[in-house]
C-alpha cells in the first residue's frame, strides 16, 4: 500500500510538471513575451533596442540596480527564463560568465540573436558558457554558480518548490538567488481583480483572467500564475534552504505612476 501511494504521487507530480510545461510552451512558443512592445521585426537589432528601451527606460527601470548587475564581473551566472535576452546581454556587458535556460525555443533563439548582435565571437567564447532548452529539473547543468537570477518566471512554474531545491543544489556555498515574482498587494493585481469582475463578469477563473491580462495567454488556456504575499514567498524560500537577506517591493512603471505604480 505504501509503495502504491508513492508511485501514484510520483505520477501525479510528473503530470503536474508536464502540464505546467505544456502550457508555458503553448503560450510562449507562439507569443514572445512582451513582443508587442516593439514595432520592428525580431530579426533586427532595432527590435532588441526598442525592447531594451521599454524594459529599462519605462516598465522596470529598477532591474539593473536592484539586482546589482554591476557586481557580476567574473561571476558564473545562471538565468532561468531568458525572455528576449535583454537581461542576458546586460549581465554579459557587466562581465558575467553566463548560462541561460528556458522551456521555449522561441525565447532561446531570440536571446542568442541579441547576444550575436551585441558581442563578437571572441567575447562570446570568453563570457558565454551555454544557452540551454528544457526544464531545469531534467537538464544536466554543471552547477557551482555564484548567482542564479530569474525575473518574473518562478511564479509561472507549478513545480516551483522542486525548482528552488534544485537551484539551491546548483549554487556555490554562499551563492545568491536573485528573483522577482508577482506581489499580491499591488495596484496591478487590484486592477486585474476589478476588471475580472466588471469586464469578464467572472466567467473565467480569476487565475485564467490574470494569465490572460498579465501574460497574454488565451482565455481557457492559462499559464500557471501565482500571486502571493511577502510572507508566503519568504516561507517558500526558507523551506528550500535559503536565507532571505533582502526583499523589496518594486512597481511596474513606478517612476511614471509614483503612488499606484
């Protein structure tokens, strides 16, 4: 009886993980995250310049300073969820020795493209370790990283606790995990709830609506989305063996909407 329960739990956990990955691929293989923020073709340098200007100039200008990119010289970095490669190129520009991993080919190809636009072959050989496709739990990574960085990704992973345990094992002793996840107490979340009530009329689950608004997923086919309090996030990190040494709440477009942003 005990072994049957363990087997069933293992199968259930596997299906949860696979379902989470399928939904992520279904959304982001076809819709580049934030791709609508550029009017240029994504095979041009102009596309990446526009994406960078929007990310660092308007939407999340705090990233570079909050995540201390300037101290990455010579450090081995693993980024989980590479997006358009904007942060990858910024970290590489600060001398990071970079590895990126993502569940989607689409984002990996964009990241490689921006890296190729930004660095010559010699620079890439010196700074770029790898860009890998797959679920981190099933990919063999060398580990011994100084920093693991992930912006806006972990809250889309159903098996997040397993990810955090794996990250802990991949870091050097006294290595750092630097992440950003959605905050429950924010104007953006309040706005999503209000529009769910008034616009959607609560026809879909709230998580479905939040995924549609925040991630541009199709209604009825949401990606995993977790919106939590500070205490919930800190508890999750501590359970994985991390010590929380710095926690900040930063707003999207905060500089342009000083109170509600």
